[in-house]
C-alpha cells in the first residue's frame, strides 16, 4: 500500500537522479509516528496484515508538448546546404556473414556489447549517408574530392600520420614473419615425412631383393626373375586345381614369418681364417689406416715431450 | 576579433592568415603561384567564395578538475569545428548561469561545457546560449584523435556531413536533440576558417538508450570510410527549456548516475562475500554439532524380496567326476609334412 508520506516528498526534491523506485523499507516505519498510524487506521486506510512502505514510482518529466513547442521555437529552417544532415538506416551488408547468421539491419537486433557488430552498424550508416549525399552535393556543386596538388592543414599533423603508418607497417611485418615461420615449420614437417617414406620404401625394396636372392640360393625358386625387377608381379597363372593341394609348399604362417623375419641364418662358424677371409679387404678403411680419420677420434698425448734437438735449442735460448 | 575584410579575388596580396609551408601549394581550384624569391611558399587561407550568413559560434570550454583525456577531447573538437572558440577554465564555485554571460561576452550562441565530478565522471552540457534549450549528458568511452588505431585524417576545418539514426525522428526529445546537434556541429558555409571540401562524416546513432558519436573520413566516392576519431558515448540525463536552467522538459528514466552504478557493483560484491561467509559458518556449525549414533540401519531391508522357502537339500554322495577327453594333436613337424604332401 502506498503511503504518501510528507517526509518522502522533501527527499524527492534532492537532485538525486538514481533513486530506486520501489523499495520496501521496514526500518523507516519508525518515522511515521504512532499517532499518524492511528489516524490512518481510523480513516480506514490501513488494512490488517503486514503493511510495508513503498516509494511512489519516480516520475520522470516528459512533457511532449513542451518539447515540441521548444523545438518549434528553436528550429532554424536553414537550407540543406548549410546543414548537410541526413537521416538514414544503414546500408546493405556486403560482408559475408557466417552460416546461420543473417545480416542484422534493424537496430533492435544489435547487441551493444558486441563491438564488431556495433561498429559495423555505425559504419554502414555512415556509408548510406555518403552514398545518398554525394549526388546532392554534386547538385549544389560542393566538391568532395581534393585535387592532388591541394595542400592544406590537416586535422592530424604529419608527424601523427607517420606514427600511425609505422605502427601499421610494424603490425604487418609481424604478421608476415609469423606466417613465414609457420610455413617453414609445415614444410620441414612435410619434408621429413617425405624423407622417411622414401627411406622406408628403399628398405622394403632391399629386403625383398635380399629375400628373393636367398630364396634362389636355397633353391626354392629356380628363376632369376627378381633381377628383372617388379615386372612380373601381376598375372601369375594358378596351378591346376588338381595339383593345388599338393603344391602348397610351406604353410602360409611359415611363409609370412619367412617374409617378415628372413630365413634365419648360420648360427656359428661365421668367422674363420680361410683364404677367402684373408683375401677379403672390405673391412679396410684407408683414412683410419693412414691416420687421416676424423680428428678428435683419437687424441694423442697432449703433453708430448719435445725431441732432443728441440730441447737443446730451448736450453741454449734461456 | 575583427573580421578581416579580404578582397575577393585578389590573390597577389598576401592575406593576413597566410601559412608558410615548405612545399608547393595550390589555391582552391585556381592557378598555382609560387614565389620565386623565397623558397617557402605561402599557402593562402581558404578564400570564401560566398558570404558567410549562418553566424553560428560555439564556445567550448571546461571546468576545473578535468583529466587529460577530456582536455584532448576538447582540443580535438576545437580542431574539427572551425566555428568554435576556446575559453579559460571555469571555477566550480560559480553557478551555471554564469556561463550564459561568458557566452555573450564571447559573442557565441552555442556552448559545449565539459564538467568533471570526482575527477572521474565527465558531464557535457550542450546549450543554445541566450534562451534556447540545453541538455546535460554523461560522457563515456572517450577515444581521442591521437589514438593510433584511428588511421583516418581530414582537412582541418572542412565541413562535415551529419548522419542521424531514424530513431531521432520518432521521439520529440530526440528530435530536439537532433536539431541541437545539427546547429552545433555543422560548420557554416563560407566560414572564413573552413575548407571548401566535404571529406568527413559525423554519425550519431542511438543504441542501448545512448547516443554514439563517430567520425569517419571519406576516402573514395564509393563510400569507403576510415575512422578519424574522436569517439564518445553520450548518456542523456535531462533536457532543460532554458540555457543552463529553466524547467525540465525531459528526464531520462534509463539513466543511472555513476555513483549509483558504482554503489551497485560494491553491493553485489559485498553480498557475494557475505553469502560465502554464511555458507562457511553453516558448515562449521554442522561439523561441530553433536552427532547422533545411528544404531539402526534404515536401509537394511531395502533389498529384501519376499521369496518362497526352498526345502534344504543334503547331498550324501560326492558329485561324479566328468571325464574330458583331450583331442590328440599331431606334432608340428608331422603336420607340416602332411600339409606339404
């Protein structure tokens, strides 16, 4: 129930712009004296139950007639050329918007906290104004384009523009550098991948060749097809169905293990001092033999004692 | 300031406000003249081709206690508006209607007065000086011309295009504000300090019950724009019928004074802390209060399902042993031989 309290009016005259319009103030009931409450009850204004005081909703001055009158008095009907003002909605959104979002043209849809959206709205409004105004300006023969040789004082000094330019250039170089670095990293990764693939392919080929050679050595195949390369891979005609069961050869499991792990090999008796091993000079490294190996592999005595003549010379000198 | 009586069309005599610049200059749309004697060339002041009739002068000044950003904003506005005049800072002790007298002394009919409270909040008064309406705003989000993100530039004193939101025509108070802005911010034609080209546009938009001000440079004829600055946001407080006084015509109910705003933030923070404390106290109480021993398990008979009683069976003989016959697998070698065969 709203009680029009005389003490509250005095507060409203204060220039306090931000007063809560509806407050429940139990503490302020003490301001109303008991006598007043009794009077109000006698008059039938108070109802039984909990009575709380609520402020009158704050009335904001809004005299529409006063505003219109003031505008009528104040208005100066200048020709458009003097004012150069235009009222318009934003121009069409030319930017590609992400999927699902329609270009927001009405103001009610703009979220004022979304900076990009808001600024684009203002930008498009300005654009629409410019597009509308240019033909009008041409009609009134007001120039908008500055000729190239017209030099005059600008709102921002040249120094300021230089600062802006250097900052923009710096930003651009940073972006370019990061882009280049990213590309290099990608290239390196790609190159590494390619290198690994090539090496693996080579290993596979070598393995296949070696196993083919060993097969021939062990007598499993009597054809030297592997020397010709991979020409005859496809189109091997199947043996007769009658002999198929007999000509299966080793088990498929055995075959797979042979292919993967090789054919085993001789366990012992690999190192003998025979004529062949004596004549085999494949383990000879010329550089190491002649002492031209990588320096630092074998460090000689650092503190080498100089020879007799050198020692004599040193002694004679001192 | 005595308006200099310049001879129209006389380019030989150097006008009073000639600027000495080091590069080749050109007058507006007339033949270029270079002084062969001196290396410096005089850039003649823009000669008005017509008569300046719209005598609009704006007084821009502030009270004491404004910070650097406000000062720079004022300077920027003075650069953008060639029809503006500056004045010294006003003492805060004087009442606001003194400003009317200052305006009259300076022969200005509009006024932009910046007032700072608590060195934090900036209020802007825009008023039409002798009798007209005035409005008070709270200024927020100020960015000046000097910010490096504002990359555009315009001629000093060129005339701006003004762009308004359609919302300005819908409400009477916005219509009044629109008229006030037009008269204040548009540079009069043929003003002696103005430049004849129109190369920037000022936009006023109403978003979120506030007026957003932006300044863009027109680069191309196809309306590609770059922001010059400054930019600020005006939050309307009140509109008065007189200049710096008079009956209130309009009050903005969405306006919340910065003090109240800060107070609300503080209250919210305080409420959060208080709530946390209460929760902590409750937990403490719970922990220290006497706990009763639970002797009976309330959930003991949750899973009891009534079922039929089965007769107890006693087996007298042991269960029979199941014989599992193992499949005899042939040895591996034999298997291989068999497979080969």
